[in-house]
């Protein structure tokens, strides 16, 4: 799975960009927030990516900040929210503001986002409120992704998702492993334990 791109920005589109990595052009779908953080065409772009595999397509979704990537993974774990809708939700406001709106049960503000009705907004609050309390998102500064691309607590979740596991199963497993080993355990150890949990071998 493709988890990161670092190359030359060839083209910006309405909801995507093409990044050239050593002669290969990757089409990456982006939120309006991430698109606004990209350099001018011809400049170097660095993005974290989520690889979405379907029977008829392989799509890349990109993020200019670690905070947006973190919230994307939380969003796609919500019932009825796929990658496209998650990206659309992220376009509505910066990740930290969106997290705060969900935490504060600001349904009116959430339903102003294109594609988010009352029921979807209620699901976001219901399913994410407690998870967001444990995240770093409410204090996020929107720093552009550079060296450390994913917070330690979310590196395991990112790894499992990029291995192709479903978001809900990956998140449950990541939480179980963190409870078992602690968030400070090396990622390699966490991943080994996660794969044991997912295979049913303890």
C-alpha cells in the first residue's frame, strides 16, 4: 500500500492533485484544506496517503497535515462514512475546528458542510466524541507534515489500514493493543501483537 508521496506537484484540480514521484504521476484526492496548503505547480509536495482499494479501482487520498490524516481515519470508522465523504467533511473546516465542533455537539455547524445531513452529524458526534477526547486533535495547530508524520498513538492504526484491514476492525485492534502493551511500545511490537489479535492467535 502507498502511505506517503514526496515529489513534484504537476497539477492541481478541483479536488485532487497529480504528484510526480520519479517519473510516475500519482493522482491524489485531497480536501480543500490540504489543497490550499500545497505549493504552486512545479514545487515539491509531501503528502501522507491512504490507499483505498475497491474491486474496480485503486484510489489515493492525501493529507497535508498529520491532524487531518488522524481525523480522516476516525471519520471513515463511522458508520456510513466512506473515504469520499470523509474528505468532503474535512473540506468543510480545519481538522482542529472540526474536532471541536464534534466534541461540542455543534450539529448546526456540522450540517452546514456539504453532504452532511442531520443524521450524519448526529452519528459523527455519537461515534467520535469519546475518541476525540483521547486524541490530540482539539489542541492541534495544523502543522504541515514534515518529519514525524503520524502521532505514535495512530501509527499502528495507519499501518493496519494500509495493510487493507477494515477501519472498524483496525481501530478496535489498535485500541486493544494499546491497552495491552501501552502506547509507548515500539511500533514493530504493536504490529506483531495486532496481527496475532486479528488472526485470533493469542
